[in-house]
């Protein structure tokens, strides 16, 4: 009799598709607290992505169902001036992937009896048949002189979802600036607070510098090469997390570096909580993680990536985090960090209690 009731309870759990974009690791990692909360509230998450993002979530949630979506073929140019051209050149493959996503979603709704969809910037992962939500901090998509086009196109897709969740605070104190706070909001917009998979711990800060790398190639490797050279001049303990997701976590020691290919949430929390300074890209998910852990940092935005350059310059201008371009970085610039006040504190905030009421 007991077994029957357990089986019945499991059978009534609603299946929710969670589908982050594979562009660096940020979209996947900020979905981790969403997936945890779904599990805590009795839903059954089903994860869908591709590449490193899917591999990371498979490591984090090995017991869940994992499905593969087509790649958007996102890649950075070696020359930052060619960034937009590279995206434009790949756009036919991206559009084809979006159409393929829509076909797969229709198939999975029937196959897995989906009750809802949470898409993190995957534009084809939605349905008119079941409640669909998009997570994005880019209500304004910066692209230089074509910002009005890229923003309008993104809003066109946002309107196809029942709700748009912005991972930020809705007031004057916020992390995303004009990206997540345009003059006119889509009518479905909801600010849900900072999303971070990491947990703040009161531990001694024993690591002098943590270098946190991620993002598409070749820029990830170019920054790694530069930092390995520059940080040879620094005294103290340095941990380098390469952001390369492989079949297992690997640790090597190459003085002055202790090197990890990647870390899961628990390991990354331990390392970052123990860090005095974090050197990293100015990706939005990284900014949320640093705010959650109340960490001092130095930003090196991805060359040609308008969003990261805007966020880094905004926080630099406001006296919160210093930054410089990748080509101009020298280890002496780290000496400016003590003169910056750091990010707004997150505290112990939780996701809204009615976040999943749509489902």
C-alpha cells in the first residue's frame, strides 16, 4: 500500500522543461537555483541544452532527464572588430536551430507530458499550448549602432512567452542597468531578484587571487594565455579555473597556479568564498555570483562583446569594480582594486514564493 502512494505521488509531479542557452556557462549556471527550487516545490525538471551547458547540468543533476537541443553555433571572432560580422555570418545556422527547437518542443510536449517551459534565452523553446517563460536580463540588446534592431528582434521573441523573468532587482539599485531596465518594459516582465547557484560562507580568505574563465573560443584561450603570463609576476596563491567542462574534474599544480579545468557548484563556492580577489569576465551571471558572495573583483570584458563592455564600464564608472580591456591588462592594474567599494550586497534573498504559479 505504501509503495502505491509513493508511486502515485511521483506520477502527479508536473514535468517542467528547463532550457538554457549554451553561450559560455552563465545561462546554465543561473538556471541551477531555478532547478533546485522546482525540485523543492515538487515539480520534475527536465533539462535541455547542448554542448558545455548541457554537460555542466548533467554533472550537477545526474538523476534528471537530459535532452539535447541543436547548437546556435555561437563563436567569437579573434579580432573583436569582427564580432558582429561573425554573429551575422552564423545567423542562418542560428535561425535553423531555432526552427529545429520548435519542432523538438512540440515532440517533447507529447512525449514527456510537459506542463510548462522555462527557457533561458533559447528563442525557439516555447509553446502556445503550455505556459512558457523566458529568463533574460537583456530587454535591451546592445549591438552598437544596430541596438534598436537587435533589441526589437529580441522583444519580438519575448512577446511569444507568457512571462519574462529578469534576474535582477526592479528598483534604482540594480546590477543590469539599461540592459534590464529600459524605458518601456514588455508587459509580461517580472523581476525575480539575483540568481546565483553559489552559497556565501563565512570562511577565511586564504587564496590571494582566483582567475575565473569561461565563454566561447577563441577569446577564452586568449585571455588564459595572457593571464598566465601576467600573473607570473604576482606573489601569493593563485587558483585558475579554466571553465572547460570535461568528463571529470582535473586539478594540476603549475606554480604559481593551482589549476582546475572546471568545478561544480559546491567546489566553486568553496574556492570563491576563500578568495580575496576574483579576476574574470564581466558576464552578467558572474556579476550576480560576485554580488552574492560579496567579493572584490577585477573585470576584463570579452573583446567586442557589447554587453560585457557596458557592464564593466558601468560598474567601473560607479566606483564598484575596476576594469580594463583585454589588450591593456597588466598585473599592475590590480593595485587599484582597494579603491573600489564593490557590488551591492545581495543578502539571503530567496526566489519569489509564487514564482511557479503559472504552472
